[in-house]
C-alpha cells in the first residue's frame, strides 16, 4: 500500500477484536515513534506500552469506558516529562556527543540554545511545549501504523490525573498526554468501519500563496 492508500485505509477504530498484533509490527511501530521529529530533538516524553489485560481494564473507566482500551492488542500511553531540567538537557547533549562522535565542548552553543529557550520558561509553558511534541510523536505513529496495516485509535478522551495515578506516572516524573489503542478493527461491531472520511476540500484546506 502506498502511504496515501494507507492513510485512506486507516480510521480511528471504535471497536477492536482483541487479536494480538505481531511483535515485529509492534516493534516497527515503536521505531517510528523513536524516529519522530521533536523540538531540538529532545523527545521530552516516554511511551508506556501496555499489554497487561488487568491494567487495561483498570484504565478503561478513566477513559470514559471506551471499548478500544480493553479490546486493543497494545495500549500506548504517551507521557510527557513534568519539567525540563538542566540534567535532562545535559543527558541529551551527552547522547548527541556519543552518537555523532562530537566533543562535548563543540556542542556548547547547541546546549545553550536549548537551555536558553526552555529553562527560562515557567514550568506550565514547558509542559505546553512538551505536550505538543507528544502530539507530533503520536501523529508519526498513526501514519506508521497505517503503513504497517495495524489499526489504531488516537485518544485524548481520558482523565489524565486518573491515568497518572493508575500508572504511578508522577513518581516517574511524567504525565499522560495521549493514548493510542493498537490492534485490529472489529468489522462486525464497529459502526465506523465503512464510514467515508470527512475532510475539508483541498480548495478550502490549502491556500496556495503565489
Ligand atoms: C488528538 C486526538 C484525540 C482523539 N481522541 C479520540 C478518542 O478519545 N476516542 C475516539 O474514539 N477517537 C478519538 N480521536 C479520533 C478522531 O475523532 C478522528 O481521528 C477524526 O474524527 C478523524 O477521523 P479518522 O481518524 O477516522 O479519519 C482522536 C483524534 C485525535 C487526533
């Protein structure tokens, strides 16, 4: 399937059939998240990969009982950091140094640019910025899932504080931003399975500036 065909094929599944998605496909999906772009490349988030059925059942009420939570093969919880610290920026710069084999001293300007932009902001603004990076990561994952022919549901319909408590995210320095149910659509029970895509026409969506 071409990428465009895959994006036509995908939809936000409302019901899944509980079948397990191949581990190799899940690994490719996780790789797509790892490869997502992010501001400064900082990736200020972690993604919890949940297969445990009891845990999914615990989370479901916090997600307004949406069925995909428990009918999924894997439930991904995209959680952003609670704050950006100098230590985190240092760890990232260390990773850049090791990965690209560049001495730390040569990365000082990069580090100062990141620190100057992010550490000066109040924590609420840091969180807003980090949450945006999470949306981009899930966007990448949604497209990748489609290309891998895995069904998925992007979800912000949940009570973050409850999910944070169930998963002890505060202790991990994280807060839940988005969920993504991953699995196989249930053709027999999903009322959206044959629904046409509703999208603004191109003439309205795009403004070609000439
Ligand atoms: C950030 C975000 C949050 C969403 N939250 C939910 C959700 O909680 N439950 C759900 O069933 N669909 C959810 N959706 C799915 C959207 O309703 C769906 O993507 C939109 O109607 C377009 O349809 P399509 O993705 O099926 O093409 C969400 C989508 C996005 C991008």
